[in-house]
């Protein structure tokens, strides 16, 4: 699909062209080394996918409240690793949550126990995600589960992979799955998408060239901390993204990133101009 991409940096006075269809906004929140994605659907339903590590909980809560969002209709935990569910505990404490979608994968950590106990104490309905099952939350979008927990698999391999469609716009959220899961998804689905959230923060375990070529994204989003000790993203992933001519946006370089679409055109709105950030880092 040929799409128009408008890139603009965050300014209070930013204006958008009048649109026939209501807009959908997808926020890739900068939580450091972790994932947190907030979706505002065309009919104003709210979906929070992951919440980053525990120390990012306040960041996620403040981000939600600054948008004057009072309720998360659906909270999704892609898998129980601390850099994905840690911040959700603060969200559960500070923001009303309508329901939770979880992998059902148990994890022997204090963070996971706190997360599950908070959901239980607040009596929030929880559903276990099933592969090939649509998430029905807004009739104007489709949100499908392409990977879910399987017996005897690691948390990363059980990570939820979600495909979001609105009009002519497709987005693919890869969680932390590896190349094996990518291959299985590639066999079963037409994986082409305009935007891909790169799997596992750009680690060496994910993002095969074969998979990327099939997705053929216009935009690739990388979520990681500049100071992470894992070497994310690895050079191979970046080289592959350059090879397929994808525009690369990272929370490490640009802070939080918002993508807005009316189903036809895309507006990419980074929180920070990378030149501005470089200047600030040099001055500091």
C-alpha cells in the first residue's frame, strides 16, 4: 500500500488536516529498556499493551493522565517479563482498568506475583489470550492475536504478537518473540504491515531478514534504552532495516513516539527532535 507519511516534532500548536475518518493514535511510550504501547482507537476506546519495568510505572501513569484518559478499557500483558509488566502495577493502582488480557503464563518472580495479586484484589476481569482470536473492542478496527502461550515454551516464545488494522493501515506488534515464532507466523498469515514494532528490542534472537522482507514496513519502531547492557539493538537488525528502506524510529533517540492515522495517511510525531536531544546531551 502506498501511504503518505508526515513527520513532525512535538509542538503544542501542531495542527492536522481535516479528516473524513476519525483518527487512531498509537503511542510508543518511552519506558527505557522495555515496552509500553497505548492505543486510542477511532471510537475512543483505550488499550494499553505492557507497562515497561517497575521504575517506569509513574512515567506510564503520567503519560496516560496527561492525555486526560481516565480509564484503560483493555490492558494487555504480552508476557510476564519484568520489563513488560513491571509498570503495570502502578497503572492498576492509579488508573481504572476495565479488563486484562494475559498469556496465562506463570512466572516465578515477585513482580509477577504483585501484578496478579493487584488484578485479583481489584476484581478486574481477566481473559487468557488464544492464538488466531480477534480482540473485539472497537468495530472500526481489527486487532488479532498471531502468537500466544504454548506449553513448554519460554516467556518470550509465548509473547503475544498482535496485528492491528484500521482502514488501509496495518501495524504489527512483535512483543519479544524470536525467529522461530516469526517463521510460524509467516507461514500462516499475510504479514505485510506499514508499521512494525521490532521484536525483543532489536536483539539478535529476532527480526530475520526473511520475515522483514515479507512485512516490508514503511516504519520500524525500536523500544530500548540507550544505556542498556544487552547491546540492543544489534547491528544486524539495523542493517536489515536499512536494506529494506524502512524509516527507523527509536524511543532511545526520540523519546515517546506517537503515530496518528485516519486509516489512509500516517503522521509520525516524535516527542523530541534528535538534534535537540544531541545538543542537550552534549551540554549536560
